[in-house]
């Protein structure tokens, strides 16, 4: 996986909607990227708080 969602995540769901492979799921406090990630970067571009970074 090339990307991770940091603790800066505000759980707004924007990344969830942006992911073309449904590789993001809701966690307890923040969203998380699953193994289905194809490393396209759409989630990074969509995150309004910059909480998704390269691993």
C-alpha cells in the first residue's frame, strides 16, 4: 500500500467517495485504506485536510 490515512482524518468521507476501487473503509476514529488499494492517488487529491500521505 502506498498511502496511509493519518490521525489528521476528520472522517468526512470524501476519500471514500473518491476511491475508484472501494479500498477505503470506515474505522473507529478515522478511515483506513485496505489492501485493495491500486495506488491511484485519487484519495490524496480529494482529502480536504491533507490526512492521506505516502507510506
